[in-house]
C-alpha cells in the first residue's frame, strides 16, 4: 500500500484489512481517535512504536512525555508540523 492509498482509505473511512499495529495507530489518529491510537501505540514495544507514541504526545501538547518517547525511539523531536510528521511516519512504515 502506498501513502496515497492509505490516505484515501482514511478519507473514505475504510480501514484497510490486516493493518499492522503501527499503521492501525496512525489510522486511528487520523480519524480523530487519539485515545485509541495511544492505546495501540503504548502496546508496541519497538522503536517505531515509541516514535508513534512520541508523535501522539507531541500532538497532545505534552512535550515532556513526547521527548521521553522520542528518546526511546532514538530520535529527537522534529521541528516540522504534525501533519508533516504524520506523513513521514506513515511513509516510513509503508516503505519499511
């Protein structure tokens, strides 16, 4: 699946079948379900899960918590818009 196909599924509110938890968290975030996205992300125990968790706390405005999770992911908090970060994370997930 491409990023454009993923975005189209979100726009049409048609969750793709068999999404891995990383993409499922990003999907839930995109449809406005921050809590659902966070529940999924906090149960992914790898660096990409930590990155998603960081992004969600950054979106929430909890930069202290976001920085903790970016550190767990081995990254720094980006200086880009949340939309750009969402796109970058999804692109990375879809092209891994």
